[in-house]
C-alpha cells in the first residue's frame, strides 16, 4: 500500500471511507458530465474524457440529464 494513504486499524472504518469516496466520485462525475453536456460536448467526447464507451456514459447519465431539462443531441 502506498505510504501516503492513511490506514485505519478498523476495517469497518476503512470500508466506510471507501463507500463515502465512491459516493463523492459519483456526485463529481454527475456534475462534470452535466457541465460538459451543457457546454455542448458530445457523448463520445465525454466518454473519452472518462475513459469509458459512449454507450456506457449515455446509459449512466442520459435519463438524469433529460430529467434535469437538458435537450440531448442525437447522433447524425
């Protein structure tokens, strides 16, 4: 384990920290994807920036973005 990562003696504490970090990462991703789409980015651009496929990013975020009032561009 890298020396700069703090280690707790309690596995429950360490696992709770992992859960909290995953939730934070998901929230940051949601906000960043929405910001990119509002700025006119395409699904392939967002996918490349995240290191995933266009299909994966679309499946994960499209419904939420539509519910947030975004008009999503169709592929041409």
